[in-house]
């Protein structure tokens, strides 16, 4: 029996979240949640600045995604990846004429101690810790991740659109990367071309 579509996402203060509550009410039911004040012990909140990151990891090269618009593609023909140092990226990424985005960069050992897994999620086996950084207004194509995600905001804001599994057919899902990734064929779900995707339904939370 299909469950009803969710209308809202719970927002809880970290002091009210226990491992048991996290597992029973959210993880086991595949329910998303927003936790406030969950990163108070993170060193990153105090130390992470352009100069600090340059000093610690600026010498390393990383893969940067470029785009002609604010929509970034990580699969298919439209993707544009280039290599550059973290220091160079920090100098250039806020230039609005350069559409660039650092996404899914594994956190370097020199700053790994600045972040910790939220205590209530210790029931999960932490597999990877990734870093995203952009100037703002980046849009990525809708996709499905094969593992549970805990997204932590060090600075700025991020809007995430979440879709129930029942919405998959209406998002024109397609397999990518030798069938290990699922993305939407719709380039930008915030501006759907209904002539190309007449059956699209992009109701999200």
C-alpha cells in the first residue's frame, strides 16, 4: 500500500534529537528532517575562512565544474570539468562572470578534524565526508543518491528539493554512469520545459 505524500518536514533543535528518535521516527521510515544547532562543536564554524583554507589545503588540486548558466551537470555531454588548485578556486569562485562550482570533493586530511559526524547519527556507518563550495544560485539536476545523506551547512544557505519515490516516473528518471546513478532528464526542475516534458510533475518538499 502506497503511503500518502508528505506535506511538511519536521524541524527539530539538536537538543531534542536522540539516536533512538533519529532511527525510529526518521531513518527507518526514510523521512527527511532538519536539525538546527547541530554543529555547535564544529571547529569549521570558527576557523574556516578563505585564508585558513588556503593555508591548510590551498596547494591541492581539485575538480571544478563549470557551466554556461547556473545549472550544473555532473553526467552527460554538457558537463565541463577542469582541474585547479583550491587556492585559485577560492580567489575566483565568487566572480559572477565565472560559473564554477566545487562539488563532492573529499575533505582533505588537514581539515578533517574540523568537522564531526552529528552524534545522533552515529548509528550510521560514515562512508565519505565531502565538501561543496559555491558562490550561490547553483542548481544541479535532480538525482537519487545511493546512500543516506547528512548535509551540514557551515556557511550560507541551501535549498533542497526532495521528491517522494512515487514521483520518480514524472521526473523522467534515467540511468547514468553504467547504471550506478539515477538523474532526472529535466535539466532544471525549477524551470520545466513542458513541451519537452509534458508529463512532468515537480511537486517537492
